[in-house]
C-alpha cells in the first residue's frame, strides 16, 4: 500500500467518523491532507469537503504549503463568497520575510 493510499484511507475513516458523530464539533482542521494523494483522488477529496461544508454545516480549516493545491481549493470553494477566507502565513526572519 502506497503512502497516498494510506493517507486516503486514514482520511476516509476520520471523515466518516466525524460525519456520523452526533456530538462532533462543526469544525474540521486539516493540515496538508492531500500531499501524497494522486490528482484524481485529491479532486474527489476536495469535492467531498465542499459537500461537507455545504450540506453538513461544517467549518473547514485547510492548511497547505502547496500553492497549486491552495489555488485549486480556492477555486472549489470560491462560490461561498464572503464565507470563504484565505489566510496567508509568512515566516519572517531577522532579515525580513522568508519567501519560498
């Protein structure tokens, strides 16, 4: 089983448990969940998160350092308008901001 397959499995178990739990908080915090997942499964995962946000009334905090994934996430969730927010964090050193 590849790293991506294990990550996809762990995400599916976590999200299934969260969706079915009656006392789960309406907030999901996810840190770079699709870093090792192939593009097709990444798109499916983002579609699932979009469905969760809209139909299950969950608030999703999604962190990634990959600008390609961040851009895709913004396109998938941009329809939320004012409810969608992007926060860019920049690490600063003594010499100024660190840009990757």
